């Protein structure tokens, strides 16, 4: 499956993450809202986001109007409310390799967690491990 979730930065600084499937549904919903101001320009942004797979990791900044339209489209889809769509916390995991300090991760955006090779990835917070500082910073 190409790419991952696309992130949008809304006008209030909130980050909204949408999976590729959700993105398509939001795009279609935006066209249904088409007489409304901003819906077409927001649909264009969403459309571009779906095509530019190499930019998937850069959040896309939205104007206030576009943010409002995106919120509305997401709400209509009942995808989730924005807080839920924004899930970054995931079940805890850690590495099976030795490390000091021993930590676990609970955020899929964590740069340290991403370094763990799939074959070393173990679910759970382990024994005597503390939350990784990067994950803690990500909230
Ligand atoms: Zn981490």
C-alpha cells in the first residue's frame, strides 16, 4: 500500500491525520458540499495530497476556510470526531534488543521507536521499562 496517513495542520494548530481510505471519502464528501465556499479548493488540496505520495510525511497547512471545510467533511463522514481521527498513541511496544536505558514507546511518530526493526519489535511496555522521552514529548 503506497504512502501512509496524510497529516493536515488546521488553522488552530491542530493536526488531523487521515488514512488513504478516509482521504478518498473526505474528497467525495467535499464535492457534495460544493456550493459552499472553500469546499472546492479544499477538495483540490485533498486530491493533491492523495497524488503526492512522496510528500505524505510533510503536514499540509490549511487556511481557516479549508480547515472549516475539512472539519465539516470529516464530521459528515462520521469518520470519528477529530480527536479520534488524530490518533497518534498506539499500543506500547519496545525492542527485544538490549538497550540502556530500557524504554518503551507508545507513539507511532516516535523517531526512536521507528528505529526498531520489525523482527525486534515486541508489544507491551515490558518489565522495568519507562516511557521513552521522545514519546513523552509527543504527548
Ligand atoms: Zn518513543
